[in-house]
C-alpha cells in the first residue's frame, strides 16, 4: 500500500503531535485546514475524556508554548490548544479557552 500525501504536504499526518503543530504555527503564524482540524479533534477528544474523567490530569504545557501564546497563566497543553484554536478559528458563544478553563476548574485542577 502506498501512502500519498495531499498537495503541498511534506509530512505524514501520523507524525503530527501538538508540539509539532505548534512549532509549525510559530514558524508561519498560520496552519493548514488539516492541522487545524487535527487540533480540533485533539481538543474535542480531550474535552470528552475530561468530562468522563477517563483522563485523570491533562499534560502540563511547556514554557515555550505558553510564552509563544503570551499567556503564562495557561497550565496545560489543552489550554494552549484551546487558545490557539480560538485565535485561528473563533467560534460564536463561549470560547474554547473558557470552556476548558471552566471544566478544569470544576475538576479542581486549577
């Protein structure tokens, strides 16, 4: 079976991580729709896991990620993902950052 990359894609989606996508955003200050979609999926899945308490504690955000977003108060990677998604693809109503903050606060992780 041959893996065919899409137009303009030079890396395999299986190799993407939150860190690698943040590094891509840092270098260009933009992301492809596919990478934004990947982050949306990570956000939605993590939100679901936290809601069902199948994820005891989210992963701590590295300092470089928090400083790139200029938000030192973000403690977890998922908060950084939420903030970046709010910047790249804002939605009506409650922001993702506030949504995840409320959930983490209710879980007493903040």
